[in-house]
């Protein structure tokens, strides 16, 4: 009886091991599928890379700062050239 019980537990252990292996394989396959679908979807979208976005953002900040500087300079020149009286 002991040998039958031990063999049954061995068989059950192998079955659980096989089931875990199948589940792990299915998980990897699902991850690969979803990753592929996400990459395909993202490649179809009109997105910019972070580096490009940051470069344009930096250019916009510089342009805004320059614009503010020029506005102040114009205001100062207008004050100097304003008729006194």
C-alpha cells in the first residue's frame, strides 16, 4: 500500500510540474502576443521620441525667454524715445 501511495504522489507531482510548465509557456506566449500588439499599435501612432520632444521644448523655452527679453528692450527704448513734455 505504501508503494502505491508513493507512486501516486510521484505521478501527481509530475502532473503538477507539467501543468506549471504549460502555464508558464502560456504566460510567455501571452506576453509576447500583447507586446507585439502594443508595439504594432504604437508604431502606427504619430508619436515623437522623448529626445525630440525635449529638444523642441528646450527650443520653445529659449524662444519664450528671448521674446520676453526683446519685449522689455522695446519697452525701454519706447520709454527713452517718448516725447517729454
